[in-house]
C-alpha cells in the first residue's frame, strides 16, 4: 500500500484532511514521482495528479518543486541519521555495533519507498541546498560512528573521523551495490560479509587503556 492509499484509508468519506495529514499525503506522492522520474523530469502536475489534488492545493503547502524535494530530503536524511545512532546505541558489544550499523544502511536502501535514491542518487546535487543536506547526512552518520571509535580506542578525533567516514562510506556504497544487483546475496549474509570486512579492520585498534585488539 502506498503512502497515499494509507492516507485515504484512514480518512472518513466527505471530510477534509487535516493540514498535517494533507502535507504527508503530498510528500508521499512527491516521493513516488521523484523516485520514479528524478527531479528534473518530475512536474508539479504529476505530483498533484498522483496525490489526487488540484495544483492550487499543492501550492498551498509547497511553493515549488524544490521546496517539496527539500522537505523529503530533510525527512529521509534524518531517518538514516537516527537509524545509525540507534544501531550504535543498541549494544555495547563492538562487533555487534558494527553489524547493527551495517544493517541500518541495508535496511535504509531496501525500504520500499526508494527514498535513498533521493539522498544518494539525486540528479540535483549541483543545487547547494541539496548538497548541504546530502553532506549533512554523511557527516552526521560519520560523527556518530566517530564518537564510539574515539571513546573506545583513544585515537584523536581527526583519526577517528577518518575511520568513521570510511565505515559509513563502505556501508552506504555496498548496500546500494547490493540492492542494484537485485539482492543476489541474501541480506543477512550480505550484512555478515560486510561486518566481517569492517570488523577485521577496526578490531586492529586496541581498546583504550588495553594492549590487545578488542574482540
């Protein structure tokens, strides 16, 4: 069921949607159109038609196509940042932290709505406001990973950030590659392979105050 169908399913016949619900419905329609067509090929007419509203209703909520796109980016960038933070906080076992973090990226790209395409495969990255949001999600995910690495290893912030950026970039690129290969390897197996690769690298750095690599 699409976001639009879900919205319509809970609306009694003959009633107007509350403003927040209408906004969510429009965002759902916009996401479906942007994911399918890309930003440049999408038109406000397409989005209004998809949402089952008139263009004036659409413009009441969003002054233009870029406003719609940025609102979606804000929503979906934040969801990945929160997923990574939750993964890191889910356990104190560092190997399991690595696995949970890798799985967070796989879950994000596997979501049926295809929102990751707006974030990581956008055809609008030359737009400063879009670039700012894409950079933000990359940096904030890396910062979250960096916090754990710096605390556990005693490496400098700069060193920890390099390692964290590597782990986040690895997870994002491999998860997308996995999806584009039509999930040729089962997700659990793919996550385990990537976890093994990442863990063999990060486990080589001793825990702060200990002489041996952590396990």
